[in-house]
């Protein structure tokens, strides 16, 4: 029989190299010496039906958590292992950190993955259902191809695997990926926490920008007709005070923690995030930073959909300068809106069917005017069209009217009874009360001025002249709020825990996981719309993506090894899940894999 090239058949130098390449010392047994346990590396051989000891070497002391403190004599014989950490796994000692790697660095990745699968013991099970679904989505929406084009196959496999990890496991921490990767069917091989940190630090800004260009281009090619992208910003709290881009400021969630400001562009067609930027400075500068990048990314043929925080005249100038279309909510106190509002408000209050938008239950009128700006290329003053759409929502006006009157009445009662006021009460006093020698009293004139604006809202656009179409497109921008919610609740993006060098890489991986989740979420939405058109409620579709991923996470792939072959087979996927995968346009995997 041909003798295998086992590490115990070699001299110390060759053994040391084998340990570093495989990441394991084996075989070992545990010896208990007066209550202290030691891991022993050994070799035995059979001679005339008798087992003889060839050698035994004490690897080190075994601690309570199965980690091993490498002994001095062992390190003297194998000095290259001095920077490694070790842990007992079955009859093997696994090495971490330093120059050790869990598998030989084979290229291409397919060979590396095969080496990992060959190492699995008989009947080893890997969780595969959830990771398979997200992996298939990455293939179908061109995400994997774009990653490989920018980062190469090996790094792309790890980045995609990390994105799958964060998407499939809400609240996941990057340090847990080491265990997850060893127990899950992924594009990459198992790796260490240190390798994950190194990977985050190696992701460079030019690589990110190159990847984002590809995603923007893919979105433009995929979209039929006009392209509409929603833009907004959010803040993410951080426990770090050393990251340069993290600072204290206004936060809706936790004002006691410093925050990281993030800008996001989302396709209203697919619902997927297309572009992001970690912002420096205040949120008022966010759009300027994004527009500077957008000019470089060749995105001049799109329309941005934004809320009223970005409706200042200065920012509208920048949108015209970049030749970008926009539909933007507008503050009612801006000069370019005041005259239109004062003219349209009384008309809309008593308007009839001619200005009624049945789809939204509102009254609407549009003013067509021009906007003057200076062309940065020529320096000349240019004029372009601007459409100001004014809407009156009667239901909203009634709700606002009742709510405000109740709040004013409470403040009035507090003033009469001389009860301490809250900060919100003081704001109402400034808006609806006047001060005299007898104290604060309610002002009917101030209320009358406010009552004129109840239920009114304004949209401005340089491309959409129809009030109905502008509102329809603007209402779809709630998809960006769903993106922010999924980023924080489903992709571990609520708190940022990392070093500054790893910040860009960590945010990039969270962005990738958000792409996967939102694609899956939109597939559910489309599947339910198809159901509604067919007027048949499916008993197979789960309520949402978390339920589906949780159920798929229980589906395993099991190794089946023998002397003749090495194959893997899927656990039986229940009929309900197979029907759901079919509705989501995700192919059911073949039962056996060789």
C-alpha cells in the first residue's frame, strides 16, 4: 500500500511547513497529569502485530476553553508557530493567526473550495439553505460578477460570503464569521477573525468607486424608460470616538453616542441600493458631496427623488449645474414657493373635480416657471423650466387641525394653572401665543396664519410637469426608508464597531448585504402582486424575508465520503419552501453534488 505523506513521516522543518499550510497539528491525544491536561502530538506504528511508539511531543497545556498554551520545548522545535494561537478540535490542534492559514492558498477559488470540502469528515453537515438563496441572488443580479471584476475571484468570494453572513443573521458581529464560515455552505472557505479585519482594511476607495460605477451602469441598462433614484441620508451611532468621520450631532435614535452620517441612492425601479457615501461634515453638505461623485460616475441621465431637506435654492442650483433631473419635496416658507402657495391655497380649499387626483385623494395645481442659474462651463446665466406642484390633502388638514388645537388647549390650561412647561410646550407658545402685561395669551391671528397652510405640501421638479405623475413617483421613495430600516435592523448596521482603517470596508460589506436583502424583499413584493392579479392567495409564501431565511437556514448539505467517491447531498427541502423558491424565481438546487 502506498504510504500517505503524513506530517509525522517528516523531519521537524517539513512538519512545521505542513502545520502552517494545513493549519492543523494531528494526530494528538490528551494526557491528564495531576489535574493538568496536555495535548500530545504523536506517531505510532505496527510491528509484528504490535503497536510501537515512534515519538510523542507535548504541544502545550490545555486550558478550560480547549485553547492551548504552546509549550517552550515545542516552540523551540517549531519556532515559526510562536505567533500562532491554538485550539483543540477533536483529535487535531487547530492553528489561528500569525502566518498560519486554515487551508493552502490555492488558486483559483474553486480549487481552494474543493480542498476545504475534501477535508470534511464523513457525514459532516453544513447549513446551506439561506446562504444558497442569497448566493443565487448575487449571481442573478450581476452582483457576484461585478465583485469579481473589481476585487478578483478570491477576495470577491470572501466579501460576498461576509455579505451573506450579515444578511442572513440579524445582529451578527464580524468576529462571529469564523464560526459561521466553518458551519455554512459559502462561496469562500473558512477563515479567521483576523483575516476578516484585514479584508476590511484592504478594501480601498478606488475599488469601491469602480464597483459602484458598475452597479449604476447595470441599473441604467436594466431600467426601461426614465430612471428615478431616491436619495436620502441617515445617521448610524458608533461606540468609537477615534474614527475621524464619527462625530457628535443630532441623532434620532441615541443622542448620547457619536454618529456616522451615510448617504444612500436607491433605484425606485428595483428597490435596490445603488450608491452610498460615508459623509464628512453636516448633512447639509451631503448632497453636494454626492453630486460631486455623481458627476464623476456618469449619472447625468437620471432623476433624483429627495425630501424637502434638500430643497434650498443653492442645492437646486447644483442640480441644474450637473444637468440632473429631480423631484423634490419643498419647504413652504421658501421664497420661490410663497407666492404660488398664497395664490393656490384659497383655490384648492374650494376646488372641485377638475383639480382632484382620485388615486391619492388630494387636490392639486401646478405652476410652470423658470429657474435661473449660472452654467459652470460657460459662466453665462442660463434658464431652465421649474414645475411647482401644490397639493391639498383634506384628510391630513383635518387631522393636523385637531391635533394642533388639542396641543394648544393643553398649553393654555397649563398656563392658567401655572404648571411647569415642557420644551415642546414652549415651542407652541412662540408660535400661537402673545405676551402682555398679564402674561401669555392665545393669539387667534397667529392661528389663522397657520391654519392656511394645514394639509398643504409642495413638490418641485425640472422634468415632470404632471402633478399626478410627480406625486406617484415621489410616494415611491418610501423604498429608501425600507433600505435604511433593513440596513439597521437586518444587516447589523445600527451600531458601528470597528477601527478607522476598517471603516470603509465594513460599510461596504453592509452595503452588499443590503443589496441582497432588498432584492429578496422586492421578489416577495412581486410574487404577492402576481398572486393578487391571479386572485389566488398562495398558502406557501411566508410573511416576509426574515421568516423565509429562518426556515431556509434549517436546510443542510451533508458530505458523503467513501474510498471511491466524495459527494454531498441536500437535505429534503419541504414542499412549502420549494414552492416559495419557485415563486421568487430561485432554482431549487440538485439533490446531489459531486
